[in-house]
């Protein structure tokens, strides 16, 4: 079923269509929220809030390719609000990132799957060490695949800033990862 | 890059502890601060993305063949770029969808179109006052200059529009003032250059002819005439 048709059914109150809508976007929203918060349970709460907001504003959901950037923007804003509130209260210890990423890789052979989870966990942890703007640019551009213009609109900075920051952010991330031994994760893991 | 090869211990084992990791970062930064390495850092992302010109790409490859630090950086960048897109989705757990559906089942979805909401959004437009002022000015122009079908209504329009633009504030009045000035300028220039019949002489032709006769009469009156035509204009014309 194409997306505009699905959205039309959701707007008419079709419960099955709404379930399909949630399943279509939940991993994406949760992934983004997890990289922002680094806390699985916080990310689940935020993801649920995002879907409640979408459900309450179905008239505003863009029909076509604008939908995903719109959902990403809502998720990002919810995460930023959450992080501002959380500054007062330091986060509790969470499930190690590698285990979070191990949950998804069941179709590969176990060894390769584990290695992949280790690499993902490393990148996730290295992202937490970047400056806020650099982390957001990596999250939105390299992970979510948004265009420079879409990112500039979300972050309210000029397109040129996103472009010049993007390379610096990638270099900073690579330097953190080589310090953490990403390349050596091929051998041992 | 030669400095690098003079280093007695170029091969460092993969570090494990955080201190060793920090050492490696420092050593990478120390080794990549030379100018060819700095230049390579500027190009590294474009190189990994395959966006470099062939010539530049060859130069980068040549540097990488001789600089382990930059080669390690490019390798890490390449691996990172391969991992990043795979982080886009993450499973929130098997019961998560049910949890969202439970949270939304009692919420009535908003209707596709809500008049009150649409009005609120319209009123939240940051330039609503300016837009209203423009609309008011445009309406006054149309009211005054377009031939309305009802003449008695057309006569009333300026009187109706004026009190409307007054309470909109200083900026609206300024805009309305500018519109009135523009109208006056347009009217004046239209009156100065009336439409002429096809074969009539243009304004320019008439002006230049009048100017020529004045110059000629001036020359007749004073043989050593001033070169400036403006002074010539001021001189008392001696009409032939
Ligand atoms: Zn180098």
C-alpha cells in the first residue's frame, strides 16, 4: 500500500492502518531517540510521545516524501526538550549499547552479527563524545540521510554551516573511533 | 611525511585501555599536523565519498601509500561511513507497538480540518500585521482606480478604506503613505507624457525643436555665445 493511501486510512480512524503506520516508523524514531538520549527506556518513552503527538495532529502529517523529515523533526525536538529537562537529573546506568544493537542482527551468522553489534556500539558511544552540533549533524545527515537543506531548516543554521561542519564532525568521529580501536574490532571484537 | 618515516617506532599496537587510546589520539594528531597531512584531512571525506577529481585522488593515494597515520584515518573514516547508515533503525522491543497502540486507543484523532485550529495557525503567522496592511493598501488601490460596477459604491470606497488603514498602526500608515505617493507620481508622469496619436511628433522631438530655435535666437542676439546650454536657456529669448 502506498503511503498517501495508508495515511488517508489512518485519518479515517482505521486501527489496522494506524498499527501499520506505527510499525513503519517506530524503529526509525526509536533509533534516533536512542542516539540522542543514550538511554533505551527514555528513548522508548520519547518514541511513544512522538506517536501520540502524530496521532493528535494527523491533519498536519505531510502526505508525500515530506513525512519522514517531519517525523524526524518532531522526534529531534522532543529529544532536545528531554535532554534539557534531564540536565538536572543525571541518567541512570543503562543496558550496554552493544546489547541494544545485538537485538536486531539475527539474520547474519552469530560471529559476524556480534562484530557488527560491537562496531555499532562503538560508533554510538563515540557519538556521545562529540559536541552537540557535530553529533546532530552526523545523526541527521549520515544516519538519517537528510539533505543539507532539511538539516539547516531543522537546526536553524545556514546550509553552509551544515556543509562545513559535516566534514569536521566526520573527522572528529573517526579520530574518536580510531582511539577506541574501531579498526582492531575486525580482529578481536 | 618524511618525518613520519624517520620515527623509530612507527607501528603502535592497537590500544586497549583509555590511557593508551588517548596516547594514540595524541600521536595521530601529532603526526597529522604537518601540512600535507592537514591538506589530506581537508580532502579525506570527499576522497572516501569518491567526490574528488581524478588528479586529486591520485595525489591522496600517493600520500596514503607513504603515511600510515593518514592511511589509518582514511580507513577509520571508510569503516565509520559503512557503519553509520546501519544505525538508522533500532528495534524498540517486541511489545513496543502494542504499548503505542494502548496509549493512542482512547485518544480521538483530530479531524482532518479544524476551523478553530486553522484560524489559530493563521494568526500565528509572524507577518500577519504586515500582510493585512498590504491587503488593505491593495484593496484601497483597487477600490479607487478600478471601475466598479456600482458608481455610488465606488465613490464611497476611499472613505471606507481610510478609517480601515488608520488603526493598523504606524507601519500600515507608512505603507499606505508610500502607496499614495507612488500613485501621485504615476499620475503625474502619465499626465506629463500623454498618449500621442501615431503620426504626431514625440515630446522629445518637440522639446529639441524648441531648444534649437532658442539657441538660434540666442546666437543672433549675442555672437560670442556661452558654451553652456543652461545659461543659453536663461538668456532672454529674442524671438524672430
Ligand atoms: Zn599524512
